C-alpha cells in the first residue's frame, strides 16, 4: 500500500488505492487504520475529496524496507 | 594462523587488509541485526552472528599481527618469550574457534537448519576441529582446518547459486565467496609448502572477496534513493 501511494507521487485517492493494492474495502479500511496509527499515512482533504498521503516517516519506513529486501536478495537469505 | 609466513615487504599491508576485513564483516553483521529487528526472522540473526564471529576472528588476527609488527611479541627472527608465546597460543585458539564457528553459523543460516540440536552438534564439531588443528603442531593440521572452512564456503556458494531472486549484487556476492574459497585453498597450501608467495596471494584473494561484499552492501538500496527523488 505504501509503495502504491509513493508510485502516485505521495498522495492517492481511496478508490485508486483500493484498485492498486488489490484489496477488499474492509481490508483496505483495516490496513489504512493500522498505517495511520503507525504514522506512516495521513488522511487529507483536497477539493472536498478524501486522499491519503505518505508521511515522511512512512516514506523512510518504505525506503528502509526496500533496502532490507534488497540486502536479503543480494545475500540469498 | 598467526605464524611468520609474511614476507618482509608485505608486513603492515596484511594488518591493513585484516582491518578492512573487520570493517566489512562488522558492517554486514550490523545490517543483518537491523533486518532481524525489522522482520524478526531468525535467519538474519544467525547470518549476523556468523559475521560477528568472523569479525572477532579477524580482530584477533589484526591485533596479533600488529603486535608482532610492533615488536610486542618478541624480536623478529628470535623465538618469542614465554609470555609472548602464551599470547600467540591463546590468540591461535581464539582465532580458529571464532573463524570456524562463524562460518558454521553462516552455513547453518544458508542451509536453513532449523533444529537446535542439529545446529549445536554442527557447532560442537566445528569448534572441536578448530581446537584439534590448533593443538596439533604438524602443518597439515592447519591445512586441514582451512580445507574444512573452504568446504563450508563451497556449501554457501551452492546455496547462493540456487537463490531464485538473483540480481547484479548477488552475483558480486557469489564472486566474493569464490574469492574467499580460493583464499582458503591458498592458505591451506601455504601451510603445507611453507610459501611466502602463497601468503601474499591468499591475503589478496581474501581482501578482494571482502571488498566485493562491501561493494554489494553499499549499492544495496541505491535504486531506492533514485526513486526517492520523486517524493514530494
């Protein structure tokens, strides 16, 4: 989900996120709550539309995750 | 191990080589521990612990070689005094035990041995082998120990080659481990034929291996940094 938001430039509409993350509405709601609770995503309003924005912390988390994933692949772990 | 195989012109270079090796092994270990904290997978912890033990063995080697170079362990060309000989003997035991157990932990991580009893058995066998090699004064004992470590490295290489998610960096790591195997084979031969040229070659191959590991480690996540420029 974080990667999907970043791919869209850091902000995404709820429907786009639903489509990109390939999740059910309930699952999306649950994961978004978790991500917002962790401070990785925040809800903002743009032209009276709800959007989800990747926070600086979320961005750093995603970057760290990708780096660890790459290390794991590099060292065959 | 910590014997005088080093040719005069190479003295000092080998200490620097070992210091670089300590840095690389510690860097890999720190990364592994961070990943273990992040994902909580035991495999990463074992991998990190293996590299910590390798770093410990190279630290012992660096200190011993530096002390020898600085004349702290007796005058060059003369047999060391009892105190210095005891330090060298203890250093040899630590070096062998740390090195072999570190490589065994790495092999356990790569072979995905999950059973704790099997892991303990492998470690006990490896440490016993290193102790026997250290206490046996005949040159073939050390040679056999390096053959054992080389074999462990070959097992790791086979696992790395079977890795389905290979990228450019993983090929660098495979080449690095092949360099380390060649280094071990040369060290093994060095103990048998008492050759100074093989000492230089084995040290160079080992350094090349660790430098390649450092290169692959430092380029990990570089792709991500490029992507980060698109973030608002």
